[in-house]
């Protein structure tokens, strides 16, 4: 019976935070925006493949373009976009990946490996009109991060399993090795 209660608690928390974070902005101009994205396969009661992700993002008010992002905004092509506003922001997040069976210490060579991705991101967001005068939002994000034990994915998943009283994931000693990474999306 804890599963439905957990979902209801998440929905109520999301609603309360969503109502609390509503920002008033002038028509056509937006203020700062803070977002929280939590993804978890707990909803389908499984741990496998992409099992969890969390991302916190903060975007400054329209027109705030520090750290060379103004130059980048001007230099990037705008095919079909007539920009009306641009803003800059940051993100931090973690993704966790596991094989289908987390109840064995054996290496599962034919399944997804244990892995985590811990990152810091820089966001350029542009808003305007595109073909046919359609409102358009464009996000460009560069993530700099690490995979492997430095991602803290093993600790995060083990901690959540301890809180929930479910079995400890047993194969994290087979996770990918530490490597830096970057992702442009």
C-alpha cells in the first residue's frame, strides 16, 4: 500500500511547489525560472536501464546573457526563428543506469552496465516566432560531467533503497570507470 501513497505524496508535493513557484511577468517578458525535474522508474516498480534522474535548473530573467553567452546568442544560426528574447542559466543533475537484475553481484556482460552521470550545465534559451508565426522555444545546453564512481550514482541508489526498505543493489562494483564527459544538446 506504500506505492500508491508514494505517488500521491509526489503529486501533492509537485502541485504545492508548482503553485508556490508561479511567477508574474510582464506580457512578452519573462522573469527568472527555477525548475526541478525528477524521473524515476519507481512509478512502474522496477530498477533497470534508465532508473533515475534528477535535474535542477535556474534561468535568469530575459536579456541576462553573461559569460560570453550574448556573443554565442548572436553567433548561432537562427534558421526559421525570429528571436524575441534570450536568457542564460545553469543546471545540475544526476542520471542513474542499471542492468535489469540488481540482485546479483555477478557482472552481467549482456546487459546495460551500472553507470551514473553527474553534471553541471550551461543553458542558452531563445524564445520567438518560427515559420507560420508559431511560438517557439529553443534550448541549447552544454553539460560537463563525469561517469563512474565519481558520479555518486551507487551511493544515491543505495541510499534511496535503504530509505524505502527495499533490497540493496548488489552490482555497483562493476560500474563504468571514472571518465569526464561533455554533452551538447
